[in-house]
C-alpha cells in the first residue's frame, strides 16, 4: 500500500513524526514533493493512520488530503484500468464518487468521467465508496474507501475563534495535559487578539487575565481592570507586562499558569516576562511559551555550528529539529536559572515553520 499525504511544506516533518508515533517506527518515503509525501506502508497501516488523522481535530486543520492507495499507474490508460480493477473488487451494488487530487485544471477527472466504462457506476451524491486518484509528479496512485472513511480536512470548517493561536493552545494543552481547566487561574501575556485567552475560557478556567496594550477581539467581551478586580471571567490589563506588578497584586490568589505568544525574540520574551510575573505564580505553575525561531545570526552557545547548519542548502526538516537545541539554548539556560524544570519543546501542527512551543514547570527552591 501507498499512503499519500498532502500538506503545507512546513508540516511535512510533523507528518513524518506523526507516522513514527503511530507505527512505532519510521515509514519509508518513496516520494517527497513540496506539498506531498508518499509513504510505503504495510497492509492495514495506511487505513489506521488515515483514520487517526481523520479523528484528530487539530491535525485535520493542517493536513489537506490523506489517501490509502493500492495501485500505481504511469498514464491515463493505466489509471482507467486500475479504477476498473479496484471498483470490481468492491463487490456488487457499489456506487462510487471519483476524487482526483493534484489535478489543478481538472483535465484528468474530466477525461476519466468521459471514458470510464458504464460498468463503473459513478455519482456525485449518494455514493457508497470514494475512488481516489492522487497525481504526484508524473505518477498516479489509485485507491478506494467506503464513504465516511475518507479524510476530510477541517481547514475550511474553522470555528469562530479570535485567532489561529487558539489551536496552538488547544494542541499544547492536550499534548502536555496543562492545567487549563475548571478552577484554573491563568495569566496570558501578549494576549491580543485573544486566541489563547479564548481557549482558556472555553476550557473552563475560572479567571483569565489578558495583558496587552492592544485591543482584544470584541467577541470575547473582556472586563476592563478595576480595583478591586473581577476574580472570574476575562479581565483585560491594557498595559505592558513590565508595568503590571501593582495591578497583579490586587488579585486574591496566585496564578496556575502563565502563557505568552508574544511576537518577539525568545530570550527577550523570557527576560521581559518572567521577572515581573514570577511573584504572582504559585509553585508548580506551568509556563507555555511560543518560541519565535531567531535568525542564524543570533548569539548561541555554538554560533559556528549553528551557522554551518543554516548555510546547508538542503531543505531538511531533520536539520531544523537539530538546530532547535542551538537556537534556543539561551532560553533554556534562562529558564534553568529561574528554577523552571520539566522543560519540553515541540513543533506543533499549529506552529509556523520558524516557531516552536515550550512548556515548563516552575519549581522554586524552598
């Protein structure tokens, strides 16, 4: 079997990780184009991976198509023969819908609909199966599945969120089991337009304090900061975090988590954020931080090695992963110095190519 996965270039490495996690080992890549990966998988693995992705609400937003195929063709004539053979193997009474991916102008699909024999019953609605043709470079991969088993992306079915950062928080919370549920008190720094704050509210947090001079999305209906402040819902501190110490002292209890998705250099984010907020976090509080990957000219513990990796012309996602440890070495050292433990860094589905997400637990010495 061949598993054909179409996704943005930035997410190809994440797809390969996903398959490794699902199968317990790497899958053989037989084709790698800018927006498509073709894997050779054992019988049964392809459907298992497709079904996992289909049920994964986060992954479905960043993967475009997933097809399990059982035939390979070199031209239109061989594609037609493969479709007929697969259709006949499905049994009697089958009505199929034809889907062709990678056919930008629709030429192949029009030709197939015109030339396929009448013995292949096709219909745009009410089908029992979906027959899929994947065009990858000059090769055609053909497969079929029962209606309802096909992969349908969620990218076009966005729910009403303040920003796509919402999905970063959702994925990180699920991956690391963050305490962002009922009863939690959360500090969201650099919050505008409010994606992370919205996720915390949707998850049942008692209090979310959003710190940002800019406006939050009006749909969130934040409460302006007052003295004494509200102790439930969303409170908007319209100022820089460095100017918030007096306001944060007005709240009754410490915070269970601190989130920061600010668009700045990771070292600057840590240096500007944590000295102000640490006195207002409870021991064991969790930090969730977006790391904007610095340029290769940044200072690191091994600038020469980092530069050599950056100068490599090969667009190798594995190289990017190796570079993370160097690019963010200063941030990791800063966190250790501030008594943070259990540091984890991941390239989430919702991260851009030059972003990573970090979580850590504050463990101050008593």
